[in-house]
């Protein structure tokens, strides 16, 4: 499974961007270790199909997307369960989603840690663009990297879990 995650990460990172700049497609060295111990925080949104609590158990901060159905809004996986959401969709409701609330994103950036924010695909949501705009308001904007994963759901989850593993091995943000 670890090899599968690394292969998926490699393929997807070659196609991803960070705040409007394409990432290099050159292979990254696995010897890029953090010179000093600066903790790293992996942030993502609920398109990884984890609740805030599930993400925390896996070592990541999950920002819930806002979902709306018939004029009612909820934080995904927090205010409405997956079962309730699917029941509404099966009953014919057409859901819409929006970026996580800016206050939650800024709270995730309010740290002295390095932050890698793996945002949902920019073509499917405004979450990436909103996160890029909010970086300027972070306590240490130079330590926050927002990555357009260009994906969602299972591939996004694989990227987030792999990022947690790589950060846990002591790699710096550029290597992760």
C-alpha cells in the first residue's frame, strides 16, 4: 500500500500547482530533510472524505467544505452525516458545495509550523483560490504552501495521507 501511495503521489504531484505556479516535474530528492525541527502541519479539506475528527486521528487538519441543499447549509461531515447527505441526494436534492469557511482556514494557518495545504482541484471548487488569497493573512505566510491537487476524493485522500507520512519522516515542505 505504501508503494501505491508513493506512486500516486508522484503522478499527481507532477500535475499539481502551488498558488498559481506550476510545480517542477523534475523528480524531487528524498534527502531534503528539515535542517531544524520545525513541525509540519498537513491541511486539507473534506473532499478527502474524512471528518475533522478522522483527519486528526490520521495526523492532518481537515477543513470541512460548506454544502448546501434546498437553501440549507452545513459543514460537510460535521453538521450533516454522509448518510443524511446521501439520503437527500437520493431523494432528488441537488447539492452545492463551497470552500471551507475562511475563519477555519485562517485558524489552520495560525501556527509557527510549516503548513502544506492540499486543496481540492481548482476546476471543481474555489477552495484553492480562496486558500491562496488567505495565505497573505497567515501569521507566517512564508511557511504556508497551498497545493492545487487537481483531484478530489480518493486520490486527494492518498495525497494527504502520503504527505502526513513524508512529513513524519522529517522531509521539508518542498520535498513533501
